[in-house]
């Protein structure tokens, strides 16, 4: 009888250990999934990232180019408040930059001529200047990218800005070793020289 009881106890302990292991694995999976959300995808988080980076919402434009993917890590500020993003493929790169001012001497994308690779062109939409620069791509690709330029939809912002740094929490640290005024150290010569 003791032998049968010992087997049952051992079976019970094994079942409890297995259940505990399963619960532990589930806890790790759930916490791991929660940990991945630290970058945040909510509207307030995206707005905070854009503000911290200095990107104006009305200057956020994207394009769609067949065979090219957005390199999310390339998305950032361009100039004072514009945005830049790179679209990459094995064939080359299309760099998109936005601003309120004209980009310079680039022709309109629709009028870009077939004269080699590495060209640039510009699209103006609602007062926003979108400069497209190609590296290893032909004029037809840039024309197609220019025709597809559009403002980013709200639902695209979380992915678009997922690699932007998050603003630090709390107030900035005040340094006590800097003088008032412009904050520059006082380099006046002291007594004796």
C-alpha cells in the first residue's frame, strides 16, 4: 500500500511540476510580449516622438515604390522641422525629404528626363516640398516615387516613427557647475594672471 501511495505522490508531484513549468512559460511569454511594447504605438506616444525629434506633422509624407521597402531606422528630422526617410531595395535607394521651402534646383518629378541614375526630383503638394533623391535608381523609378507621394495616414505613423527615440521622462537635469546667463564658463583671468 505504501508503494502504491508513493507512486501516486510521485505522479502528483510530477504533474504539479509540469503545470508549474507551463505556467512559468506562459508568464515569460506574456511578459515578453508586454516588454516589446515599450516603444509604444499610441497616438500620444507617436506625437511625443515627433515633437521630441522636431518633425512637424504636416510635413510627414510617404511614397510607395514597387520593390522598395521603407528603412524605418532611417526616418528622422530633416532641416528645421521636415522629415527624411529612405526606401531601399537591392537595386538602390530613394531618399525622401520634406520641407516648407523649395529644395533647390531639382526638376519636378513628372518632368524628370531619362538621363542616367542618381538623379533627384521634387513634388510640391499643399505647400510642402518633397525632394526625392535616387542612388542607383533610374529616372523612371523616381518618377513613379514622385507620382505616389502623399501625406502619411494616421494609422501609418506608429510604424513610420517606431525607431525614433522616446523623449526622456521627467525634467532635464540642472547642472550646478555652470554660471547663469548664457551658461558659458567664466574664463576671465583671476588674481595673478
